[in-house]
């Protein structure tokens, strides 16, 4: 009976080391800190994008994209264009954004 008793009883558990609970800060808009992380600015860009999509003039807005989405967009749009062509495209895009009233 003595051997049976040893098998059925469990050894007492000594105090186990405990870890402190840790949390990370909430980043609700982008994966990293952006220049302007305010929800009001984000909502403004979102509403602007939705209204333009409804009128058929929608375009991609980097303000609404995550950092990884911006990186993919940059990788996919990079081509073998000359510097002069890239400068013209940048100028044209800036003029179109100024006309449309967006950043």
C-alpha cells in the first residue's frame, strides 16, 4: 500500500516564477508613427476618397495606406523611366492634386 500511495499523490508544486503583464501601445491608424496621426485627419482623407470614388474620380491615397502598402506601391510603380520623365510625372501629379484640392 505504501507504494500505491506514492504513485497517486502528486508532489506539491513549489512557487513558479511569474511574469509581469506587459502591453504594447495601440497604433490605430498606421503601423508606425506618422507625421499626423490624428483620427480627424484620417477621417477627412477617408471621406474625401469615398466621395471621389462615388463620382468616378477615385485615386490611391497614401494617407490611408499602411507603410507596407506604400512600400509595395512604390516598388510596383518604379520602372526604367528617366529622371526627366519622373520629374514631369511628379509635376503633373502635384498640379492635379492642387486642382482637386487634395494633398
